[in-house]
C-alpha cells in the first residue's frame, strides 16, 4: 500500500496530535485504571511521532550528504 506524499509526511504529526489529545483526556477523565492507560497510550504516540520525524530527518541528511536522488516519484 502506498500513501500519497502529503499524507505520508503528515502522519508523524498526526500521531503526536492524537497522543497529546489522549494525554490531555487522561487528565480530564479520571476513571480508575483507564486514565493511566490513556496517559500511557498518549506518551507512546508522542514518542512514536518524534521517532518518525527524527528518523526521516536523519535519512534525508544522509541521503543528501552521500548523494543519490531523494525525489523518487
């Protein structure tokens, strides 16, 4: 399955946005057990989004430094 470029580029930011929303919702919804689970889910999504952004950035820097066509459309 191949995603269009705008969708592919926005996925890490969407992960982080959903993660911030889940972490924020965990503070508003103080149900025992569920609040902790929601907070953990939010933190995992924030970290996953950050990892994707940094991995893509590092890959692009390496690709630019050592040559090769980056735009393979």
